[in-house]
C-alpha cells in the first residue's frame, strides 16, 4: 500500500518517515502474519516484541524462502543496501508475494558519528524511524548491561579472594559502550588503593563488537543463550587454563538481563509491510547479521523473507554464509547484490564531487569490484541478482554498461527505483528475484571445512574472497591460533575484522586489488558465540568520532521534534 501524502523524493528521510501514516502494530501483526495480540509485547502503538512462548510454538511451521541482500564494497557515494532490502520487500508485496524483511538494529555510535542511522531511506524505510535509530526497544542497553555485569563480576571475583586463581594480567574480557569513544580504547582500572580492586590494563569496545551481541544474534532459544553465555572465556588462571563466565557464576544473571532483548522486534515499512529489526553486530568487526531467532521466526510467518548482511559481500555475505548459516542450518534461496553507478564510478577513481558527470569508462573500470563480488558469491554456489540502485544522475549508457558486465558473468541485473517510488519502483527487481526463487536449487556450500586449521581458514578467505596472495601473522596472533586449537576450538569458523572499504587491509586501495597481504595482528576467541575473530590491519573494535560528527547537527526544535537525524 503506497502513501500519497509523503514529501517529494529528496526531502530529508526523517521528514518522509514522520509524514508516513503508521498502522497500529497489533492488528497489523494479526492481519499480515497471523500473530494474535496476546503473542505480542507492545512498546507503544507501533512497536512490539514477539513473545518467546509464541516463537517456541511456531517452530516447525511453514518455512518461507530466504533472500540475502548484500552489496559491493561501500564508498562515500552510498550503495543503499538497507534501503534496497526494504524496497525489495515492498516490491514483493506489490507483485502479490507475502514478504517481510529482517534487519539489524542501528547503533548509537554511527548515528552520532559518520554513517548515520540504518532504517533505509527515501520511500523505502522502516518506521518509526526516530525510535528505531535512537534506543529502540532497549536491546542494545540490555546487551551493554549484561556485558558490563560480567566485566564487574570478573574484577569482583578477583577482589574477594580469587577462588578461580585468575591471573589479573591475563583478563581478556574488555568492557563495552554503545558509542564511538576512542579515549576508552585502552584504560587502566583499579587505581586508588586496595579498596578499589587490582590495578590492571583494560579497554572498551563498541557494544556491536561485544561477544554478548554475537551470542544474542546466534542463539536459537533462551536455553541456548544461557549455555553460550556460560562459555565466554574471560581470563586465564595462573596455570594458563581458561576461566569462563560460567566458572564465576555470571551466566544466569546475564540471561535474565537479556530475556526480553532476545524477543524479536516487530515494526513496519512505510508501505505497512511487517519488519523484524533485531540485533546489530557490525560486519567489519563482528559477523554482521540480524538474529537467527528473528530470521527463523519470520520464515515461519511469511512466504519470502528478505534479510541483509553488513557492508560489502566480502565481509557481510561471507560471514552470513560461513558463520550464521553454518551454525543455524539456514541457507539463502537467492542473493541480491546491490550496486550503484555512483559507487562504481568512485571505485573507478572518480572523485565524489564529480560523480554526477556521465563517465561510462569509469563505470567499466570500477566494475572490477562488482565482478569480484559476483565471482565470490558463485564460490558459495550462489549467482546473485544485481540490483542497480538508481540515482537521478545515472545515464542510460552507464546503466547499460553495468547490465552488460553482469550478463557476461551470467548474473541478471535490474534497475530499482524504490528510494523515489517505494515498492512499485522495486517491482521489476522483485519479479526477477521471484523467478530465481521459483527455480530453486541452492544448497549449503561453505568456503572452508571445519577441520581446517584456523590460520588456514583465514588464509582461505583472504585468497578466495579478498584476492590476496596470502596472510601474515604477528607472533601473538600465531600463538593465539595455536592455543585456541590446543584448547579444542580449532573447528570454529573465523570472523575477520578488517576495513570495509577495500578487499585489502588498506581502505584507500579501491577496485579489486589482488596480490596483497592481509596482516593479522591479533586473534580473539569468542567461544560462546562460536567463532574466532582475526583482527586485521588497522581496524579498531572501538571506532572514534570524525572531525565533524553527525551529533553536531542533531537536536530538538522549539516543538520538541528531533532534527538532523539521518
């Protein structure tokens, strides 16, 4: 259902979202999904959580088809992956397919930093946009609190006798906050004398990098959540054996703090199609996917479920497939790869200020990036449908060049105008993806085997996905990998933390670089989440704010309305 009262395309997203008429969430859930009001926990009139009791009863219901939306390597020109996910969902419903979308929750760090919110854009948004981008239903606060509880209990355990014989020099569990704050990356705690604990080095990551976030997004149910929490390795004893959250008795209380957060959040698109927004790990420092519970619940309620994986396909899609799908048993029935003519021109060397000028040669040069992503997805047995997210300055010749490049690789490309036109602007894209779904035939094909050594897994991703000649390990990273394998964690998948702006670890190396070396400086074990993090290059698990953060433009007008939120 379209809304004719919206501001013209080009108006600020917040104005478009604020002008949209929202349906009350309880009747929408019952009418569109068959979810009765008593199965929902309402957060006002337009947001609700689906109760765990209902989710447990819905297990085994009809299984909808899953569409993964990913993208080319991100640039300042914008690709519009979330916008396309929402627009595609509205497009499916325009052509008569009962579809819903599953997205991640925005972090406050990017909202007040550089990236902005994550509710889509133009006429392809999830609403209420302001609530979704700011606090939402409190899930991130619950995750931060559960993580902070564990951090406090570790130091409290050491203070009150240290029954587990924890070596304070080998506490590996860092603290988190949902904000970009570079000053907290490395800190010293416990100063001020014996009453304040044992002095030691520590530091903060952003909440989206927390293992607790990863666990919430990978857990199948409340018992799986608690079991995973108990397995978090927080420190080493003086004999160097690992200490877990379960060893110090923190898992039960953490699960209590996360009980409500585990319930998926139900909202709607501007066109009144249902949307789950749940969990929010970043793909450049974590695994970049919304929760398994939201995805599986959606697949029990809708015929087609559209979900996204963060940043480019080299990070988000690879982790979605090798981590989320490996652990959950899910596998996409179709993949959509989002690109823009603008982004391809920037990958081809055009400055942002010149992107509105026609330049077919730059599109063709920058399309090496697109070709790499298409080829990478084929290594998983998945040929994507390419969505050309349309901008008004795109010329017919530039679009034709992109379509030809895709066709030469056996990938169908469709132009999509959902930003300006909503669902009807994505109807052709939805039709193309439906045809792919009707063909069927996809099955799980992971990039590497479970029994491959951890360093070899990282090397496989680096060579096969990033086009690297190989990897280099610091002595600490090499020792970490060997230790993790000795402890019995060698069969876990790897989660590579690296810049999202390049296939290499150099964010300025655009296009499709090859022959480079991926530098692994650190390895972290996320035993509860079920993966090993390889920290590469200069990537930070606690971002900083830019010189002119978005927070400078955000405020309230004289009527108390939020302004400046993008």
